[in-house]
C-alpha cells in the first residue's frame, strides 16, 4: 500500500512539473505580447503627432507662398 501511495505521489509530481513548465513557457509568450501591445499606443501617438505637425508645416508654407505671389 505504501508503494502504491508513493507511486501515485510521484506520478502527480510529474504531472505538476509538466504543468509548471507549460505555464512558464506560456508566461514568457504572454509577456512578449503585452510589451508589444504597450508599444503600439506609443507608435500611434508618434504617427499622429507627425501627421499634425506635417499638416501645420504645409499650411504655413502654403500661406507664405500665397502671400509672396
């Protein structure tokens, strides 16, 4: 009976070890995905800021050219 209990415990430990390895591997993948999502909003803001500044610059240049001619 004691051998059976020890055997069951060892099998359970092997399953737990497998589950922990899987969780650790998935955790690293999730961390990378979260970092990528965090960076997307910054990239969007940079693109929006660049678009606004470009539109302002084109407007100013157009105004100056319009006054010259």
